[in-house]
């Protein structure tokens, strides 16, 4: 376990790998850093990987705060300064992907690449699932048929212990944290940001995601073929790095190993995702 203090508040983070270009993993609106661990271990052969808990989540400070995308962008930038990194790549899931795009827009020279995983580039797209005041429903505490409970039960992963950790981390969240985060997500529209973004971006979506529609891939610019790319992973759900880990890790590894931004789509993917590719 590692920690640093930013603005007199404890920020928890973990490091996997001793050498190589740094990659920072950012979690979404539920859970914590822990669900990134298998992916971090996979990339650690070539990269030094970091994952942090946003304020209000995991083992980071849970005192009152804005718990917003803007606050987490500032937190990320200060974290990078605190550990002495001049540049890094970002991998963000959901909320984390939104933070990654906004951070790269604010300080493009600090970031080499972004991978946004199941990220709602237009926050209102997930209004049907994430609404203010529905914390208990999302967690399944009131309804066994809730979206969150169904999603967890549908996952067929190689890491069942991580599923339990996601549920534990989520159930420990304060309702205020989730409500403020959800409000910030719903208010966020990254479409203008994508048009101005200078940092290479790979967007990865799950074909079976019940929260973030893979049609969000169509919001990426297709005129910048070497700059932005979107792929949809067949049969993947909201956690493609857990339920389609081999395919996800291969795509992410190829992306970070390439000189440019192009990820070579394998034959078995191409028939399923061609309508969403901008290669």
C-alpha cells in the first residue's frame, strides 16, 4: 500500500511493475482501484503501472468534498506532480475515462496516450441507469432486479474474488459521494472536448454493456484516422477487462506498444465491430 497527501488529504495508490513507461489507471463511479489489478499485472512486464482511489472511494480520504470530475482532474494532476512523473499514459473506466479526457485537454503535454473504457462521452446517455437519489437501487439493496446486481451476476470472469471486492468497495461508499459523482457525470458532455483533444485516444466499449451504450463510439472523430480509434469487444459487459480479459489486455498492450495509435483488430473481432471502428 502506498499513500501521499494532497491538500492535507490522504490519497491511496498502488504501483505494479518496476520499469517502463508509466501508465495510470482510473476507476469508475463504483468500486475502487482494485478491479484494475489483473490488467496492471499484465502490463507490468513492459510498463510501470499506477492506480489510485479517488477521494471518497477505496482507502483514500472520505471527508466531504465536491466528488466531481473537475475535482478528480485536479487530484490526478497533483498526484502526477507528487510522484515526480513528467509524462504518463492514462487508462480510465467510466468516470475515470471522463477524468482522463478532461485532464489531457487541460494539460496535453503531460499525457502520451489515453484509453477510455466504457466511458459515456455524453453523460446524459446513461441517465436511464444513473439518476440522482437512486444509490440503493443501483446497489440492489431494494430491488434484486437492479441494473447493478444483474450486471455483477452476468459477469463470467477469471477473478471471482475481484467481483466480491467490487461489491464490498461499492457497498462501503457514502450515498453523498455517489450522488455527487453521478450528478457530475450526467452534467458532463465530452463531445466538444473530443474535437479539441490533442492526445491520442483509444475508446474501448463492451458489446453487451447495460450501462454505457457502445453506440458512444460513433461520437469519435473519423476524420483523424491516426489519432482517435474506437473498438467494441464482442460479448464484453461493463467490465471488459474482467469478463474478456485476454482480448482486452491484448488490445491495451498493442496500443501502448505501438508507435502511433493504431490497434490492429484481429480477424475474429473485425466482423463484429467494423461499424464502430475509426482506424
